C-alpha cells in the first residue's frame, strides 16, 4: 500500500481522472488529498463525486482546505456567499446547475454537503509525514495549530517541525507547475486550474510524483530533482 498525497484539485476533474490512471492509483493505496477540491476549475461537482466514492471505499483521507470552509460559510451568510462567488465559487455553483446556468446553492446535493461538513479532517499524520492544507507552526503540536495556520497562511519557508516529520501541504500555488521541496517540507499545489499548471500526486515514501493537466497530458518526476526550488 502506498500513501499518495494529491495537491489542490480546484475543480479540475479531467486532470484528476488522468492522474488516477497515470499514477495507477489502486484500491489499497491511501490517498491523502490536501484540500481545495472546489472553486475556480470547471467541475467541482465531479471532483467531489470522485472523492466521496473513494472515501466510502476507505481509501481516502480528505484534508479540509480554505475553499471548502468558504463554501460551507456561504450557505448561511449573504456576505460570505458574495465573497465566495468572487474567489471561485461561481464556477463551483455552475458545475452543479442542471440548466447550464449560474447554479444555486440548492443545486448542491445533500451528500456533498454532508461530506464537506462531516468527513474532512484538519490534518493527517503518519510515522514520517504530516499533511495539512496550508501550513503549521514549527513549535506547536498539530493538535494545537490554529485554524488560521492550517487553512489560510501562505508558504513562508517553514522551519522543521518539532515532530521531526516532513510537512506536506498545498494552498500556495507553484505557478511553475513544479512541486516546492525544501527537504523537511513540500508544497504540492502546482496550480492545477491555471495556465501552465498541473495536478500533482506524490508517493511520500519513494519521492516519485506524477502530474496531469486539464488537457490530459501527463509527466512524472522525483522530489530530489526539485530540492531547493522556490517557485511560488
């Protein structure tokens, strides 16, 4: 069984499906998705369908991202809704519309709301790595990390974490399309929805990564080949 981390998907279901095939993701692999499944890309609906199906089979840990938080907040507050629509929520609602129009919150099925509310986690850890959406203060245990850091803070060359484990995160787009690797910390948000961007899947044990883009093109590489890169 491999532990595979997938960076910010942002509604790019075509890239996700291409990556599933290219990385040969198996039922017994544990996929740790790093959040920001929705917004900006064209098919947040399809992305959540894939995640929910895999979660039900027991092969997924879904870390919560700030865009999932904004989507949840948009249900209950008009100002939050207006803000969310400006930062990519418009594409998410459109992906749910049965009429090929702007869509409504009511178009989102209950199963998707339940997944976002009940099945996302703030972090995940193994013996060697820990996984968050945005980041972690190096001197605080994971259970004591504030939401502002877990979900919102941009990458800022973090120091090694007190646990001695490797940080794996997303959130800060690497617009070059290449993962950012400084040894004790890795960022896998490789700008899936953007021009020239890729969606990345990392085998955390071997350091090999696979990438697919919105057009179905694929490529592969190794983390040690990008060590020291800073491409945000």
